[in-house]
C-alpha cells in the first residue's frame, strides 16, 4: 500500500474520542457474538468431554434418550454375557445397569424449580466412570444417600454437602460432591440403583446399560453384536456419540445469539460508515494533495478502506476483552434429550475470539467501502477546495 | 535554443457553476522554455490558477491543445497522469497542504513512496531535500510544530524531492509574512538559477513577480501579449 500505514494509524489516534466511541460500538457487537459462541462452545465441550471412547451405551430398541428408555433387568443379565464386554480382575463383566429420572430443585437462577438428572448406578457404574469425590464421600449401597455433581452443588443451595433433598418417597442425604471436570456428569445426582429404583417403583425396569469394550478398536464390533442380537432387542451406540447428539441443545442459543449479533452489526457498521464518511469529508484537502502528488484513486480507496478495517479490528479486540471475564463462568441450559438442566462453563478460547475479530473486520469492510469509494472518486480541485 | 517545456494552443476552460456558464480561460497560447521562471499575474478570477491547474493536469481543458514536458496531457489516462505528475512535476500550494499527522521528513518522503527506492534511499533523499531548504534540524517535527514559513519550505522540499523537471507554485507566499515570503522566493530563485528548474508561479504580488525571469498577465481568462500588464494594473 503506497500511502503509509502511519497515516491511517495516526489519524485514528488524533481523533481519540471518535475512534474510541466507534470501536466501542463495534466491540459491544463482537462481545455479544463472542459470548454466544463461548456459551455454545462450553456446552459442546461439556458433552464432548462426557463419554469414554471404550464405552457403549445401550438403550431399548429405537431409544434415543435414557430418560425415555426402559431396560429390563432380564435383558441386562443376558446382555452382560456378551464376549465383547471387558471383565475386571475378578472376572465380573464391566457393564452397569442404570436408571435415569429427573427431579425438581429450586436454585439461584431457577426459583420456580428446574429439572436435574438423577442417576441410579450399581457399584460397577461408579467404577466405569471413575469420577473423583471432591468433598465428603460416596453413597453407600442400600442407603438413602446421594452424591451431587459440582455444578449442582454450586447452583442449588439445597443440594450442598450435608443437606437433604426430598424426592421419590422421602428425604435423601447429600453425602458427597463429585467433580467430573467439564463433563455433563457434573450436572447429575447419583445414588444407589436399587434404592432409587425402589423410590420410583421401577424395581424391574431401569433405563440403560453402560458397558466397556475389550479395547477402543473393539467398540464397533460390540455395538454391532448387541444391535444384532435378537434376544436383546436393544439399540447400542458409542457413549460419546450419544452425548455428541445432545449438543443440539445449543442450536437455539446459537441461532438467537447470531441473530442478535447481526442486528447489532447493522447498527455498528452504520456507525463505522458514519465515522469514515466524516473522516473523508474532514480530510478532503489531504485527499486532493495526495492525488496531486501522484497517488492513484485506488491508493486512496485502499488507504481509507484499510483505516476502516483498522478501526473495526480495534473494536474486535475490544469486544474479545469485554467477553473474556465470562471465561469459566457457570451457567445452565435445558436439554431436550434429558429434559433436565446441563450446567457448563463459558469457554472463551482463541477458536471463539478469532471469529469475533473476523466478524468485526467484515463489519469494518461493509462500513468502510462506501466512504473509501467516495474518497477515491473525489475530483482533485473539488477536494482541494473543500479542504 | 532552449527546449519548450510548456506549450498551449487555443487552450480554453469553461465550466458551469450553478446555472452560470463561466469562461475561466479563453484561447490561451503560451510557450515556456526550459530553465525559465515565469510568474503568472492577474486579478482574482483572471484564470491564472486555472491555467496552472491545466498545466499540472489537475483538470482537463474544454478545448485546445496542451503539451507539457513533451506530453500531450489530453491523451493520458487518470492513472498515467498521476504517474507522470509524480515523476516530472512538483507542486507547491498556497496553504502548504502538508499532511498534519506526518512529520516533516515523512511529508517529504511521500512522493518517493511511489518509486522503487528502498526505505533508506527515500529517507536519504528526503533529508537531503530538507537540508537544501534549510530545515535539516526539523526532520521529526510535525507541521503544527513549524512556522508558516517553515511549513512552506517543507512543501518546497516535497515538491523537489523527486527531482522534477517542472515546479508549479500556486501563490506560494500568499499565506506568509513578509520575511517568510522573502525566504521562499529566494529559495525558488535559487532552484531556478543554480539547479536550472523550470518554475511557473501564480502570484498577485508584484514583489514576488520580480523574482521571476518573465512575467505574463492574464485578464478575464485571456493571456495578454508579452510585456503588456493587465488593464487593472495599468490604470
């Protein structure tokens, strides 16, 4: 670019107030977009972190969700004899029968109640998931004791360590808080399968089976084997795929966020356009002089266009800075699959900020094109006279 | 015999301002040789700036021929004119027209940005030009940190940095005090006498015109015969 970049940069600095105001407008738009992408990113991370590559989740035939699946204990007994299922050191098949239900808890963000997933596991289920206890201890079999995920403890005061929750047929003691990292299990409450099944009158029918394959390469064979077994009448899938499919909970959020960002972007690009038109008008004499010195119309156009991109780029970076404090903050969204809340963290990562900056640059390009064109089309004598 | 640098035949410029038809220049025939320092004088609206602008190819004539430095300007595209002006012509404005956010040396460097010179070569040329006009100690100053006379000298440095064949000056002393104006005129005279630059200067100041080797007068768009002052001055 023939016209020095210092010309554009210094003009932005000289008009500090205008530059800051315009950049801030663009920055707020970018912040909304980055926040939305960070939310969806966090939700996707939560689901993608859930699930072991060696695990297979088994539902009743045609089932798509544990909550609506009915898995009989008889089927479970037949299923766990499949030779594709790994065995522990004592020869026990590594397959867990589990029951999933939802209970309602009132929380900080949900004073009228929010569904939270309740999972009843047998002892093998705890071993398969290998989630560490953060505070307290694990529940004991046969007792009305539960362990809550870390996000549940944070968002629902009644579910904190030492408290009691009422569901099913009576009160349950919260004896531990588990930390499942970024996975969706942090949004669940776990307890003894038989005790929970009894409270919900589901002694004969649970929801699903979680099984570990011999190794990761053997997973497809185990899935096929279970699906093809006519005695079982089940649908088996990789546990990771089951949770991946739930990331559609973020789709409405993403669409809404994009819509709001685009609406704001229209306003911001007009602001950028207004700023650049004012700059072109104010610098008419300079434009005329540059033309006299030999700079072409194209040089003028690219210089003012670049200045608009620079302004928008500053706004983009500002927007990322504004959204950065959200990183790690916990929020929740309702899942259409589990009909319960999934708590997750905003994740403001470079993968989210880069699209934000690109969005700002597009905004700057749209807002800067007409003013740049106007600058380039000015006749020399008219420009010199206006200055 | 000197080479002819500027030659016009029947040069005419008309334009419409609101609904009024204005004849800014009427059938101007002028010939300026290499090495001359010509002052174009005349009252306001006489067409002197219009003639200068046409010579600089900042505007296009309505009718007539114009050849500058051997080039028929009517035949050149916008882009070609820009390149020609950058390489062959230096222009000095009445209001200096320095870029406010660039330092003195950066302003002078500007025309060289369109050449193939390296950054170091450009800065060397620019600082040489500034030293030539007596501003070797003001390289890093912004225009607002310079006096009017100093600003105009920076503008002169910018006009000569590409070593142009032709220097055009539009009322170069119009916004200066007497002392600064004198400095500028002495400089222009030096560029003409010592460096052989062809200079065409528009001025309404008879004192400034005395620095030129030749004076031509315009009145109501017409170029008066050589040696004839304008009617308004002679009355």
